[in-house]
C-alpha cells in the first residue's frame, strides 16, 4: 500500500526564523522579553521558543502554543476545631473638644 504524505506542521520559512534566533543565541546576543529587558537567553529551548513566537507574529504556519499543565490538587479533609471566643468591646471614651 502507498503511504499517505504527511502534512507539514511547520512552514519552511518558520524554520529559518528559528535558525536565525539560534545563531543569535550562540553569539550571545539573543535577549528575551519585551525589548530585551528579560536578560540574555540562557538555554537552547528558550531560543527555539523565541524563534517560533517570532514566526507566529509574522503569520507563518506554526502550531499553537501547548496549553500549560496544571497540577491537580488533592483535596484533603481538614479537621478544624471550633473554638468559642468571647469578644470584649472596649468602651470608647469621648474626647472633650478643646477650643483653640
């Protein structure tokens, strides 16, 4: 049987965006964040992510960002002791107004 040709996930031009960002990373000039205020890029993964996001902004064919995984919280039953506390209210003393 003949194999079905797979559809490309990324456009060839988006690969060139990632490639140029990797070059900047290797040189040490790649910066992260808005206007480079996040500091220098320190990992390959970060450089690739920046390249892909630049390609997305240009409108090139790139898959959507993966949704963030949220840690499932296990609910534990908390046993709280109900304590009765007596509330004491202080009587406020009225101040005498002094004429100046």
